[in-house]
C-alpha cells in the first residue's frame, strides 16, 4: 500500500499545484477550498507512506511526481513552452523516480 499511497499523494500534489493557478491568490473561494483540500490530502497520503518508506526516498518521489505532472499539465492546459532540453530534464526526473523505486526496500 505504501506505493499506492505515494502515488495518490503525488497526484494530489499535482492537483493542488494546478489549483493554485485558479485561486487568483486565494481570492476565489471554490478553487481555494479545492486547492487546500488537495494540499491536505497530499500531505496525509505522504505521511502514510512515511510509515514504511525512508523520508528521502518518499519525498523525492512525491516531489518528482508533482514536478513531472505539473510540467505536463502546464504544457497541455496553459500552452507552456515545449523544448527538447526541458523534456530531457523531465526525463531525468522520471528516471530518478524509477531508480528510487527500484532500490527502495520492499
């Protein structure tokens, strides 16, 4: 379950990061509530993960999922720039996430 919780935490991380774009500095009520709920859920599921995984591994994967997810959603939803160097760097993050998963205690 630790990996499922970590994936949920990462998806919630993407959700609240995306939600920040819609809060208008936390002046819009519903986007702000949803963003804060995403933050709480993200931290909650990360905390469950930390019962079984090392802090450094869990945190790196959590932020990596958040980074990769927000970059791709930024490209898809907000027409943020796509260039080869940016995609290569994101690829390195993905490789790091996979590497940490492989070498983590089971």
